[in-house]
C-alpha cells in the first residue's frame, strides 16, 4: 500500500479508511466503529467510487447481521417449542424465509396454508410431521405465509433480505432531508436533523 490515504465520511456509525494499491490500481477500504469490533472490508476501482462502495458494504453487512439474528431467534423458538422436522427440509425453509426463494410443491402448500395439497404432496417422512409444520407457521414472519398471494409477494420482495434492504434505503432517503447524522430512531443531537421513528422497535440498524 502507498501513502495515499483517504478517510471517508461517517455512515451509520462507521468510518472507513481507504488506500490504493502500490501499483496505482484498485482501492481497498476497511471500516472501524466505536462499538462494533467487526471490521468491514471492501474494494473499488476509482477513487471517487469510495463513498458508494463504503455505504454498499455497510448495508450488506447490516442486512446479513440482521438476518443472522433473526435466524438465531427463530431457531431458539423452534427449539423451545419442540418443533422437529426432517433435516433435509430446513435448507428450503430457511432460503424461503430469508431470501424468498421458491421451493418444492410440498413446502409451497405449507406456506400457502393449503392443507389438502400439503397432505397430497407430503412424502412418507413429512406425513409424520404435518402437525409440526403448523406449529412452525406460528413462529415464522406472518407476511410469508397464509395464501398463494402472500407467498408470491414474499418471493417477489426477496424475503427478509428484501425487507431489511428496503428499510435501510428508506432511512437513507429520510436522512437526505435532514443532517444525515441521525439513526433510525433518533434525530441528531448536534443539529436539527429530522427525527424518525418506527413501530418495529427491534430493527437492528442503529
């Protein structure tokens, strides 16, 4: 690395220091945070792309962090309630809940709340767990199940990943009319930035 160093502006509590390769090629960045210890790394080609690359890397990290937290919380509820399902079914369930990825006919019927099709499509193993699939639906996000329309909307919206990504984008739009320093739930203490609130008190984007 050479001596040409640029420190970007603050974004969602992170600052990033970027450096260019010794040969004058690609740029590399790494973030620091006053509280969070996990650094976020990113790279880009042109110096003027640094801020956009920085913000994109932080967004991706925050979305993945939120989804991991959601999966841990859901797994805890599953364990506490003794919801046992065939192991080979879990990858498809997680991919649908997290990313809205569509799956086989049986799981489609489960999330569409189509009991007749669920019984018809179940293999020999899943027939033993029909009741547990009902228990599972009680704990997954309500918006991802209940009717064919709900499943299609969840799919087209890219599941939880899409929800969290849009939340971050909405926050960025809101900060543009204020100081740009505010968190999701609080206005900036140092100037007259617009204060914003949300009903979802556990959104992990502060």
